[in-house]
C-alpha cells in the first residue's frame, strides 16, 4: 500500500472513530465513546505524521504523538506545545481510556464521555490546522 493510500485509510478510520464516539455518547455508551474518541485522535495524528514524514511511530500515547508532530513541524511547535500544556489533564484521561474503557473496572460517566469527545474534536482541529498551515 502506498503511503498516500495508507494516509487516506487512516484518515477515514479516524473519522469513523470520531463519528462512532459521538454516536456512542448519544446512546449512553460512555465507555465506548471514550475509547472511540481516543482511537480517533491517535489515528488522526498518525495519519498527519505519515503524510508529513512518510512514517509514524508505533506508540499510543497521544501527548507523545503530538510531540512527534511538533518535531515534524517546527513552525508549529509552540502551538502544539501550548495545546498539550493547556489540555494535559484531559489528554492524559483520553490516553487512559485506551485501556481502561476496555479492560479496567472504571466506568465512564456522561460527563467523562462528553469531555473525551470534546477534546477529541479539539485535537482534530489542531491537527488539521497545523497539517495544512505548517506543512
């Protein structure tokens, strides 16, 4: 698969995960909403890295992936770093949802899921902005 085709596949899947997160939130499936939100952001950042650098790291932590994106886009490093600083707590919770929503005993509330979907949308906006404006 070419990197362009892989980028388009990752982007499509990331979009589907975000749509699924929003739908799960509406249906009261809060654990799934959190998991899908995390997957959406993780894939969206990896897709951007693939487009910009031709590869992406095999890791799952969103803050580290955003750090990789900042390294790939020096002109946007400050903007990305500020997003991480301003949203450190929510990004950490989103990262935790990767495992806890599936394997842990934690049960996510409606407010948790709303926060996760909101930060996912914000992360999407950031990635789209820097991918287009700093590439």
